[in-house]
């Protein structure tokens, strides 16, 4: 079975809306679009490159798909690292949660059929690279509610945004994760990787031998 990896840029208060630009997603009057841009540096760029260094296939919500499809096929700047990501995004299979699969014009795009969670369970059982979700907040929250997420790759930025779409909501299925990697950039961005490790465990400090 292949993993389902959720990659996301998040603020300290869990907001993931419109990280890359002012007009990316203004839903709800969100006015902080582009909030990750001031923190861009070589270290964060290397972390993004590492994320895409292993074989992967994209799993996207429709809004994120439309943003990517309008950007990556036309990307022509000279920066080699961005060209590499563009080439990967343009070529890999892209599975999209959408009611209108006939409008998926980006190369190698496939609409998910039938029940969303069952379609994704079936994808996980298939062959190919790891399933990677970037952005796609509505989809991610459904994946978390269904317990389908195997790994979280979170870049946590040192800001509070107050309002905006959040990565986690009250519908997420309880689960424990192990912190596998943790680094920070000079600008204070935490680069983390968590792997799912089973059920939530509980206890009490009144038990013999419990630390205080």
C-alpha cells in the first residue's frame, strides 16, 4: 500500500489559506494572501525540493487544481528548481476531487469517481508513487476525518493570521503521530515530518511511575 502524504504551509494558528499570493484565495475577505513569501530562503526551498524528490502522484481538491493548472503549465522562468517542480507537476498523474471531470484539461488529470473516500482508499491500494496532497484544505479535512492520512509534512510559519481556512477542524479522526524530522530555517519556519503511528493513548499522572 502506498502512503498518502499531506503537505501544507500553515500559520501558528493553523491557517493554510492563500499562502502564495494576494489573489490566490480571497474567500471570506481573506486579506493576507502571500503570507509565506517574506520567509522564502534557500533552506525552505531545499525542503520543498526534498518533498518532491521521491516518486509521487498528486491528489488535489478542485480549487487547488485550478490554481496549479493555471500556473505550472505556463511556468517559464529561468530558476532551475522551479523548472524541476513544473516538469514534475506537469507530467505526474493528478487525481482531482471534482463534480466536473470533463473540464480537467491539464495533462494526465483524472477525476475521482463515486464516493470520494472509497476512491482514495482504492488509489492507496494501487501501484505508483506516494499520493501527495498540496494545499486542498477541504479535501484534506475529509481525508483526516476518514483516517486516510499516513504522513504530515508541515511548514509552520511564525505568524498568527486570526482568520482563514484552517488545516484541522473538529471532524478530524483521532490519531497519534510520531515526529520523524524537525528543522528550522533562519527565518523561524519549522520544517516538520510526522508519521501516523496508531491510536491516541491516554493516562494519568496518578499512576505509579508516571513522570510529573
